[in-house]
């Protein structure tokens, strides 16, 4: 199969296939924009001077201070997580029709390897179109947003650009990663002339992801003792050690929570099957136990955003405790209001991530209804009311979502709680007046007073965690209700005759 033929077949198909390619390209474009924005922030050169010297060419304090720019870049990279999750959901859109098309190609003489390369090429080409579009939008936006004020200062770092190698890594690397992930996901798929056969796991999920969550919590909790160990031995800690531990711990926690949703779905299905009342609960129970890993695929991006949001809420609580310590003792943060204002931007990034993840949920719900429309139509034809099917979909979505959202918020908060100790200050003597000041003590020795030691324990941010939980549940509920609008069309008797 020549490359030209492979490209034509990859982009061919019905309107659903075109929508899948377009949505995949849109997801890749959004991920490219977030990645290039993060690289631009990291490309800002540190001005000459000590570590506290600021880049005065920017009006935003988050860009002026060198120590805060990595946090800004990390918040931008956070947006890539739900976007990539959205891309994964879009890749499943119209799966039954694509499976029939691939089976027809096998019937026409294509080999299994050629069919696999075709499916991988579709994802790679769509992602490449998206990354190139994202690069073009980034360059245009960079020129349009270059607006220096009267003093020549800029609101955004439009005076720098990422290194060409970094730009190429994003524009070319994302499609390559998407293609490799597609090939990995297709390793259990066999395309025959009679259809697509998926070799799925038959055993029940194990609660092993709990080990990953505990390992992540332990990793975050050891960061401070390791720093104290270096400090007691008067040895400089490697600059990359803490960022690597934070990244490894955060990634491990996300994998644990997302993969643990499979066990939660299976356990919830068994509980519903044993104690559920009514056909809707029993149908949802069977669906959850038959495919427990659907929850991990569906809620992955949402749970990742919630982990980061809960961690940001814990960090905000620590900053508020630092502000209280400053009020009591005069120590703590020099400008706590600035750091609290910076957390507002982090919360905004979390909200955007939840909204993007909600789009992925909507695509997943629509894909699930359309892929099972013949089964739903058969149930309606045999006398099952559509209202029962609708309630079963709500049960199947909300039953695993509630504990999974609670777990994600708890893990995100505990990561920061184990990393950040309670702020404390005082426990020393201080002079009441300046030495050498007339009338300040005898023989030049000023009088002193004892400053008692004060420890401010950060409050648990129940209100903010409740807002995150409510927003996530609302996103799940809204997307399911929106998907139910397709249920009447998907359960018509004519679907029984669909090819």
C-alpha cells in the first residue's frame, strides 16, 4: 500500500469519520497552543543579577519573578491533560462504522498489518493537521497580542519565542505520540473480513492502584526530609531533584486514581447488583461489571484535573496560614496577597481543564449510545421503556463517578498536606528598639523581648473542595443528560435494520 493510498483511505469515510478527524485535529491544536505557551514562558531569559532580580519588561508579576515562571508553565501544561483526554475520546467516535469499513478492506484483500497502519495513520494525520494549525494560530496570536504600554512593558512574553527544536518537538512529537498510542491500543484488536474482534480482559480488576496512590503520597512526604538531610550535611541539593520527585509523584497519583476507577466501577456494579432495586439499577450494574474499565477511559481527564485542583486548594490553604502567621508574628510570606492572587489563576486553569474534560465526557456518552444503539433498539422493541434505559445510563455514569471524584480530591489534597508543613514562626528574642538609637538601652545594648513560637495549622479547604466536587458532578450530569437527547433516535426500531 503506497503512502498516497494510505493517506486517502485514512481520511475517507462518512460524516462521522470526518467529525472524528476534525475533533482529533481540534484537540491536537489546543494541546499545541498550551504546550507552546508553556515553552514561551520558560524561554524568558533570567536577567543579570542575583536570584531575586526580576524581569521588569513585563507588567505581570507572575512573569517578572523567575521563581514563579516554572509554576505558570506547569499550569499551562496542565491544560494538555484534559485536551489529550478529549483526543482519546474523539478517537473512539463512530467506532462501529470504522470497524465495518476496516473489515470491508480486509474482505477486499488488505492484510491485518495494512489495516492497523491505516487506523494508526488516521490518528497521526489528524493530529498533524491539528498541530500545524495550532502553530499557525500561535504565531498569529503572538503578533496580535504584542502590545507594549507607554513604558515599553508587555502583558505577555511576546518578545521571546521557544527554541526551534522545542517547537518541532511539540508539532511533530504530538502526532508521533498519538500514532504510537493508537498502535498500542490496537495491540488487542484483530481485524477480520467478518468484523473487528477485541481481546478484552475477563478477570475482575484488582485494587492494586491503591499501592500507586500510597507510593505517591509517600514520595511527596519524603521531599521535605530529604531537603533537611541535605541541609544538615551542608550539601547543595541538586536543582532537578525536587521537580523530578514532584512530577513522578503527581504522575503516579494520577495513574493510581484513574486506573483505580476500574476497580471502583466493578465494585460499584457488584453492590448495585446485590442491593439495587428496579430494572434500571440492575442494567447499570451489569454494564459496570461487564466493562469496568470504561470509567477509567471516560473520567481520566476529569480526575486528573480534580487532583490538580485539590492540590491547588491545599496550597491556597497553606498560603492563607502563612498570611495569618505574618499577621501574628510579622514573619512568613512577604506578600501573601500576591501569592493568593496567583492561586486565582491556577483555579481558573483548573476550571478550564474541567470544562474541556466535560467535552470529552460528552463525546464519550454520545459514542457509547451510538455504538450500542442496536442493543438499545432491541431492548425497546422487546418492551423496555426508554425511561428505564435513561435511568440506567444515569446510574452507570454517576455510581462510579461519585466515589472516583471523592478519591481524586482526597489524593490531591493529601499530596500537598504531606508536602507542606504547618507554617510556624517565633521562638526567638528580638530587640525592642534599634541599636545605637538615643535612649535605646544602656551601654548600647537594646532591651529585648521574647517572641513566642506560633504555629498556624492550615484549615482543610472544605468549601473549595465542595465546589470542585459539585462542578465535576454537574459536568457528568449535564453531559449524560445531553447524551440522553440522542436516546430516542438511537432506540428507534429502524436501528435494528442498520448495517
